[in-house]
């Protein structure tokens, strides 16, 4: 097993979920969702979480939480901290990262 495909997997899921967010907003008949959609379309995707913070209802919570997790993992790759548990700072095992490349915690610290 190797980790070379992990950035691609993270990016692919990010792209998919960002599109899902746009799709969900475009199907909404709420004015503020439409305004938010326009705002997102002209902004860099890395700013989307800031732009949507506290603006979306419970229907979006799962999607937003996953986007946060994926972006955190991408950020960790960029700074060379990928694959370490955010609680105990031990290395997260390979199998766990393969199962979910956005894992933030090791087996012992995971809730
Ligand atoms: Zn840990």
C-alpha cells in the first residue's frame, strides 16, 4: 500500500462535494441561498467555508463538516503534517488513512 494517491482522492471528493453544495443551493427556492450561490460562484472554493459559515441550516451540516475535514487534510499535506493524529500527534496507521484519507485521529483517539 502507498499513500501517493491520497491527494488525488481528497481533491476528487472535495470537487464532488463542492459541486453538490452548488447543486443543493441552486435547487433551493430561498432568496438567501440564491444570493449565497452567486457569491460562491465568483469566489475561490477555498473561501467557501468562510462564506457559508453559520449561513446554512442543519440540512447542510454533514456536507459542510465533510468539506472542513477534507480541506484540513489538504492543508496538512501542504504543510507536511499529513497523517498525524490531531489529538496525540502519533502517526495514523496506513489502513485507516486508506479507508478515509481525511482521518484526523488515530484509532485510539477517534471518538
Ligand atoms: Zn491519537
